[in-house]
């Protein structure tokens, strides 16, 4: 029986496993977490709309009925392609085919010292930390009498105008201006300032210009100040320095970039400047036809010659494609395989009843776009419980203007931003 190892249980790895598990392969999934995380909704955990368990599901639970698949909680530390073997922190495994779906991590563009002052959004730990920091800002402001300090505490700077940044800025605006308005006796949460910084000329740059303009106008109507052509030059505690000005803020949130740093340290391969592996047409690594790289870790060009974005639909299609390639190899099918991405559309939510959907041939915005965005995200969630809980939470939030997960879980005595 052919042994297939999948490193990483994100969208790409999970999709590959779902296709391969139906055949007579011996499959091992290795991941440093014991759960699959639906990353597109992490921002809702960070802004108290959902709980972590609503967007994550144990990997073992997903494949509990499969006898030919096992899950290992471990971390990859070495690849030895000449021996068809990998090493993790705790063991060594041999393989016939290896799928690397290791994902990406936050990139501060070589300024790693900024990480200390600007939380990013890439995992559950960061999302819950950010949720606590956002909620603590209002709690601190409630007990302070100095107006200058209150204004700083109630100022949020979101760096990066892609989907995550836009969704985060809109969610903070909704939380502060719709949800918390009647819950504090001293402060006026309506006075909260949310500033979205984007280095390029427009937010949501991969969407059509018309939808990008709509998103900017919608955010501004919600009270978000959008600043394009604004390059961050330095971040220190409570201060963001840009090419235009210095901005003092109690909370700084990083949504500006990702990198893939793991793979080039484990195997001698060529990568692009952010660490994505240049792969063959069939998503295998040059010189190693039995090793495939999928998802955020692979550099695959679209029909215009641009790298495919690190989005869930891309990862899922790549995972499904590689599973098919491996099946063909096992059957000794010599057909040439070339991956083509089928664009399923571009989606981003802006706030309550506002979202954009861009299929190229069809665009949706406003309430109908938001309904479509909601249905798509519920559909792609893993597990009935998660779909049901997210649906119930969203309906409840829509009807009551409430956020049900407003928990400060790391209530440390932090100093005030003064």
C-alpha cells in the first residue's frame, strides 16, 4: 500500500486527504495543531462575533470513520528526499509521496521588532489575544478621567487594506458604534476612531476598481478613516510612523503581509522573495517528482503571469488536483498534468449587511452580496455543528446588534497607553 504523508491540515492538505482517503492508500496527516482552522473567519473571533470552537474542528474528528488515515500531532523539522523520508520533532517517517501544505505566517517585511507592538491575525492564539486587547481598550477608557488618554485608547490602527484588513476595520467599527454604545456609562464608544492604512492606491486591490471604491465608501460611512498611498515606516508602542504622518493609537493591528519561511530551510529548493516554492506544472518540486507543494507555500502563476493569491479556493483546488495526480501516478497513467486555477470569485465583507462579491462576469454588493458571502462561508465550514453555530450567531447578532463572545480571557494588568 502506497504511503502518503500530508504535512499541514489547512485547506489544501485537508482537501488532498479527503480525495485520497477514498482509495487504498496509507495516509498520514502531520500538523502542529490538532485542529483544522477556518482562517477566513478569524477576524470574527478577534472582534467577539464568534468563539474559537465555532471555526475550528479536530482533525481526528473529521476523519474518524477512515481506517486508512492517521493523524500525528507533531512538527516537521527535516526532509530527506534522497531517502523518501522526513523527520519530525519526535519521529521519522518514510513516504512514497509527500504533500507539503505548510501554509504561511505573518510577514513584517524584515521588521520583526514591529511584531511586539502590532498583533497580527493568523491563528487562534493571536485572535483571542487581539479580542482581549480590543475589549480591554474600552474597559481601560471607562476607568480613566484623562480625555487625551481616552482618545488614544479608543483609536485603532489597522495596517493593510486587503480582505483581512477591510473585514477587521469594519468589524471594529460595528462593535464600537453598534454593539457597545449602551454598555458603558462614562465613555462614548461612538467616538472610537478606526484608521485603515493601505500602501497602494486602493483597498482590496485584487477586486475590481468599482467594488474597491464601494468598499472604501462603505467603510467611511461606518466611521472608518481609510488612508491609501500610506506606507508604514516604523511601529513603536502606541505609535505608527508613515510617509505622511505619525499616528498615536492604543491598538495597532497588522494585516499587511505573509511569508513562507519553513520549507527553504528544510530542503534545497528555489523560492520567491516571500518563501513560496517554485513548482512544476503538476505542483511537484523540480528534481523531486514525488514531493508536492500546495496552498500558500507554493508559487503558481495565473493566466496573466501573476502569483495566485493565498486564498482558500486556491488551496482547495490545488489539494484536490495533487490528489488526482498521485492517483494517476499509482495507476501508471503517463498523462501530462498541469494545474489551472478556476477563479470562483473574490469575496469580502465590510460590515453589517455589506459585502462585495466579484465573479468577473458578475459582481454583487451591499445586502445581497452580504447574504451570498454568508452562505458561502457557512457552506465551506467543516462540520455540521460549526455551520449551525455560526449561522445561529450571525442571525442573533443581526437581530439584536449583539456580539456573543465578548470574553477577555487574558485579563492581565497592562499599563495604560499614556
